[in-house]
């Protein structure tokens, strides 16, 4: 059994190191800039009907769509980073999901601009402006609460587990992360293929968040094998519930989505604070 854990770690750790390396982050940032500029160039060419028909059919005419596409790529990058945080503590993984939710709200705000004419006019777009304000301030409030959420998280990794048990627990979560990464790549490739075939792809991030909820529940069950106490199970299950509220946020209409998103992070904050105050002497709570 230890050999299986060793193989999982041997496969996961180099991928994690490669993704988090400074050079990789710099290359992704540069590629994102070129992606954004190329999108603007294609949109401008399409506005002047300089593109071939097959390319013009999939190229928008509004420059603000390039902003939406750029934020979508940033979100994909953050989702991959989220997958690599799964072997970390529950609180860190859930915090990463809140970071992604904040970026999704910002993307939604920029997405509203795609419906505006160029140049931008206010008359006739009053509801779109309200949705921009709602998503923008919602992302700001979520960003602020997230800082407080991270501040109140206790230190200590996975709690006081024996060295061998801790290694097995983390290695098992790395195996789950590898499977999740493969699912992410397959779903992304399928969605990209649908878009290339001029068919409407599904809302990729929304669908993947459903899988994240199931993954969180699986992690709760896995943690119970190593930390079967009431305190650890309740806290980890509570974090899984907060991810469920995040999924409801993604499915909710404007204005309601912000309320649900803030409710999710407040629930996680109250859960963390209650655990710290009421059960801080319990050494078997997994942060």
C-alpha cells in the first residue's frame, strides 16, 4: 500500500512544482497578454470584414468580449491552482474556491459590457449597469471577507496525525487531485471542441463546480478514515456545505448570486471562528 502512495506522490509533486514555478507563472502571464491583444486584433479585423467567413463566424464584434475571454483564461488558471491545493488543508482549499468565486463575479461584471454598444451609452442599459455594480461590489465584499477568513485559520496542517498516517492521508488526496485534473482537462477539451465546431459549449466552470462539490464530500469521507471524531467531521462537512452554496451562487440570477456568495463566505467564517473558540483545545480538528 505504501508503494501506491509513493507512486502518487512521485507523479503529483513534479506537476505541482512545475505549475507553481515562477517561470511558469511568468510564461502564463505573458501568454495572457498576447491572448488579450490577439483577441482585440481579431475583433477589430472582424468589424471591418477582413476575416475569412469561417473565422468571422466565431469572432465577436464587441471589443469588450476580449476582456471577458481574458478573465475566463485567468479563471481556468485559478481552477488548476485550486486542484493543486486539494492535498492542503480543507480551509485552504475552500478559500481558493472563494477566490475563484470573486473572480467569477468580476468576470460577470465585464461580461455585461459585451451587450453595450460602442461607444458605451447609459440610456437603455440601466439594468446592465445595476448588474455590474452588484457583481463588482459583491466581488469586493467577498475579497474583504476572504482576507478575514484566512486570518482566523489556525496553523497546524492536518492536525496531530502520526507521520505515516499523515503521509497516507496527503498522498490519498494527491491521488484525488490527479483524477480531478484529468477530468478538468477532458471537460475543457470537450468544451473547446464544441466551440470550434460552432456549437454552444456548456458553461464549463459551472459544470466543473458540481464535480468539486462531489470531490469535497469524498474528501470529507476520506478524512473520517484518519480523523473520525465529531469535531473534525462536522468542520470538514461544514466546509463542504459552503462549497455547495458556492455552486448555488453560480446558478442564481443577478443580485441573488451576490447574496448567496456572501452567505457562503460568512458561513465559512462563522464555522472557523466557532471551531477556534469552542474547540481550540481539541487537537484532532483538521484546519
